[in-house]
C-alpha cells in the first residue's frame, strides 16, 4: 500500500471512531425516550382513572354507598347487625 492510502485509511478509521460515541449516545437516548413515552402514557391513563374516581366521590350516591359499606345509618333508621357474614368493609 502506498503512504497516501495508509493515511486515508487512518483518517477514515479516526473519523469512524469519533462517530461511535455520539451514535451510541443517540441510540441510548432513543431507547430512553421510548421508555419515557410509555411511562407518560401509563401515567396519563392512571391520571384519567383517578380524576374519574375523584369526581365520583363527590356524588351523593357514592357517599351513601361508602357510608353504608362502613355500617353507617341515616338519622331515624334502625341499624340491624347480622353476625357471622363477614367483617366491615370500611376503608
């Protein structure tokens, strides 16, 4: 090989070596971005579910349902306790 070709090959190898690091970093950032987008999507779904739950907790029907589940009664009602069918489901 001639000296010119050796220099050209050496320059090519150096340039290729300089590109390896940034290319690896770029590929890693793309993988990280994909993971982060998946996480954002999951969190958006969870947020929507929590917003719907929060809205439902402000309705009279839901409040009464939770109160009944905890064994509460309205004024004037007669509480009846049935034993042997399980404990309180109050959270």
